[in-house]
């Protein structure tokens, strides 16, 4: 059902839903547009509406071919909407769900496009704060680049910052998707441009590997890994590309490249990547994990797959466009230090089990449990036989037995 958004726009059909609102296919005076209609509780927040109005110039001023442009801001009654350029295509998460990982040339081409968009934003003083595959759109009508990659555009600039108001989230809470959060955000420091570089390097790692470098499991564990663990190398990519990823995933923000430098370096690497197939590595074990063929006679415990977008609200499913930015308590120093292994879980070649993995530990625990149970059973049989043959020294009569004599 069509609905009017202000006096200039009409929303016709829903394209996707996220935690901040709903994206509609709409029509305006200059043709088709995408309309991001924020949730009613956000639209009724006078402070939030005021922040959007104050940031209107910054939101409308980002004009770059690698950024989804914001054309208008509509505040009308209970409606608070961003009117954006319509991109004919899909988001990067959808492509990852379909292909799991991309050829290195395509992955680097997409990352270079996003880095160019970030460079323009950072030059204008705007930090995205929520770079992730869900916020990267692929223009299916644009010319193909290296590795057959469609042009990539970054969307949702400023939305996370605007929604993160002091009244809505205390200083001890953070905004973002756990897998892509820079360590300084986890530690409660103010986000600068370097947080976008860290997030983009995480996205590039995910495009190559099929999983994020520190993701998987409880969100608190993911946040701790960002602060305490070292990224594990990916086999099969040129060393120049790996060193670039490592530099952009540095724990210290000052050690990371600037967006313009990253874009240039990624473009320079393209000749080394031509014709390379997607990497062939297995995802690190999720916890818990146990396969039926690991121990005969026992049922399988299904593995928990590592997903890029982790819902922060227990039991909540991610939305159709997996827009998951929300608030979460910042872990304390003891929590960040606790359980750190000093290195991230290493990717494995296909079929190889890593010693000390969760699956290996579960199998070992089961074997120990069986051994203890066996000893207990043997002891019980011995005591039962002793009672049946003579009782004890206090004259207790022998116990009845239903076993037939041999």
C-alpha cells in the first residue's frame, strides 16, 4: 500500500527492514528514490529529530560516486525519513550469503571502492561508525571491475552516530555490530576515522576467508578478541595484501592507514590478484561443536555457525537486511583480559582438525566421562557381588538377586 512521506514523496513497497527502520522503494519529483523511514519511537524522540536536523547539511553534503547520496530529510508528524539515491542491486551481505567468499581480485576491488567513499567522508569530517557488508550496496547496473566485481557504494552514513544520543545510551554502552568494532570503541574511547578503516579491513578479511577474524560465539567474547587477540594469517594470498590487512587491523588507531592511502594501495595490488580463485580454507571451530563421526555411537551436537552479524539482544533474530547496530555494555578490564589466548583461532585447510579445538575438547571430555562411568560401574558390580556372596561382618543377610545362576 502506498503512503505519502511529506508532501514530495510517495513510498510504494518495502525493500527491507532493519533495527533503525524500514527502507521503501519510493517516488519523488526527480524519479525513483529509496526512503529510509525510521521507527516511530525514534521519530517521536524530539532530541533525536533535532540532531537529524542539525546534521542535515553533513548528510546532504556527501556527494561521491562511492557513497549512496542522501537527497532529502523529511520531518512530518510521526515520520522521520532519509530520502536516498536508489541503487539497483543488492547488499554485500546477500552476495556473501550466496557465495560465502569472493575471488581476491573482486574482494579487493569492492574494498577499494568503499575506501574511496570513506576518504571523501573523512575529508568532510564524517565518520561512518558502522561499516559492514549490510551497509555496502552493489550496483548491478554499473560496469564490472576486476574479478567481475560490481561497483560498491557505502550507505547509512551518520545514522549510527545520530541514534547514539547521550540520553539513549549511557557512556558505558557502545554502538555497532560486534564483528566489525575497532578495539578503541570496545575500550570506550571516542570513535575517529580509524574505526572505519578497521571495520573495512575486517570486511575485506571476511570477503577473502568467508568469516570475520574475531567473530563467533557470544558478543562479549567477540569484543574481547578485538582487544586481546592477534589476527591469524590467511594462506594463499600475496604477502603484500596480507601486510596491508594486518596494518589496518592494528590495535593502535595511529598505526592504520588513512582511507585514501588504503584505496591507492588496494588498486596497486590488483595485478598480483588477477586470475586467483577464491581461497580454500575452513572456518575455525565454533563452540560447542561435536560430530558424530568423531566418536562412534554418540549423536552429533550441531555446530554453531559463525555469522558476520551477531544479534546483541539474546534470542533476537537479525532483520531481513541484518541491520544490527544497537547498544551493548562495554566490558570491564577484567572481562577483556579473562580467557584471552593471545592469538585468534587459526583457519584450517579443508578436513584438518586443529588440536585443542572446541570439538577436540568435547570429544576428550566425553571420553573422560565414559572412563569415570566405567570405573563406577565396575565398582558397583564388585560391591553387589560381595553382598550377594556373604553379607558383612555385622550379620546382614545377603541381598536378593534377580539374576539367574549360570
